[in-house]
């Protein structure tokens, strides 16, 4: 199955920026859709952003205008650029993807990368 390796998290002050990365074990072009999720302590995992095979993007409402999802097909890497970070953005960020032919998210998750927004 597809394997994911997240990196780039850390501690950042409110209003700051951070870019996190996801290295994927197969070609980005072979995936139906890729996505970033996050999970705050004690909370359910929630969808943050998606990018389709055709580079169509979606964002949860609270991330619009602040976050940008992108991919580098040549490197099999997906990025999430996060600007104007808020404390409520704190959480463990995970990447995942919908594969062919099932078009469902992988059942295997990476370790995630922790983003902490605090002064």
C-alpha cells in the first residue's frame, strides 16, 4: 500500500508560518486525490485540504486564504504551506491519498508531524 512520511512540524508563534511535507511511496500521478488531515489533542481527525490528480484544491473553511496545498510530482512530495497560524491550528498533521481503483483513503497512516501554535 501507499506509505506516507510527514515532516516539517514544530513550534511556531501565532501569526507565523510553517511548511510541512509529505513524502509518498509512489508516483503522485498514480493517485486519485491527496489530502492533509490534522488531529488536535482529544479530538477527532479532521480534513484540512485536498488536491486532486487534476490539481483542483479544496480547503476547510477555517484554512481558506491561509493554507496552500501543493505537490511536486517529480519528487513524490506533497506540501502544506501554512500562514497566519492560529492556536486552533495546533495538532498532529497527517497526509493520505485516495488510490485507484477504490478511490478511498489508505488504511495505513504515517507518523504525522506535530504543529504547535503557541506564544
